[in-house]
């Protein structure tokens, strides 16, 4: 059975949804437009510009598994900071621990006693001898690629087709007709 797709109706529905989005998110639009003056593409990180609408919603605050945008709309956050907040946003225990550490100093460029303790605890829990810390998926992948190349002396790495591996150029590839190449938007 063949069903014809009414493209005119689809365009009308899409326009209606985009109009509704813009009507419901005026403050996000205002912030987005203003951010273009000093943020590339109006967002802190390039992937944030890949939004289904004409601009992303701007977040006002987040607690647990929900966040509220600057226009007062609440959302269930199905990404949870892309694993950084898998236990939820702003859990009291983490907020208290971060505040306590911030009072003693953060973003140090030298090791701390806590870092040594965490390394030992990770070793105990997972049975792997050495650990390195990073703040992003990009750093984790960059470090891993560098280590793998140093250990194996191999120039090539394996990446999964169209998966996210941080913003590491050599991992943002896709395979077309059996040939790996740069993904659209990465050149």
C-alpha cells in the first residue's frame, strides 16, 4: 500500500511549530542574538548550534532531572549534562562538596592530595593500574589517542561511524561507500 506524503502540509506544520517555538521562547531568542556578538554562532560550544529550532533554549537553572529555561518553561533533561550530571543536577551532597573545595581553591595547575586519593580509589575499584583525569570527552579522547599511538606506534585509530567522540577532528568521520571521510559540517 502506497501513501503519498503531503509535503505542503508538512511544511505548514513545521512552520506552525517553529512559530510556536519562537512565541514561547522570546528571552532565549534575545540571549541568542546578543550572544552572537561574542560567542561563535551565538553559543558556547559549536554542537549547541545544532538545534531543531532557529535557536537553542537558554537554561536558567537545573535541579535533579529537570531544568527550567529563561522563559520559565520546565523540561525533563534526558541528557543530564551528557553524563556529567547522571545523578541529577545540583545534588545537595555534590553542591556542598564543591562549595567546600572552592573555598580552598579550584582549577589548580598542580596535583592535590585528593587527586592522589581518587587515583588510588579508582585503581582499587576497577583494577587498572594508572589513571589520568580530564574534564571533557574531547580531552579524554585526545589523551587516549595520544597514549595509544605512543604505545603501539600505529598511525591509525578505529572510530565508530557517526558516533560522538568529543571534538577531536580525527574522530569526526563517517564512512561513505566504504571510504572514511570528514563528516558534513566538520570541514
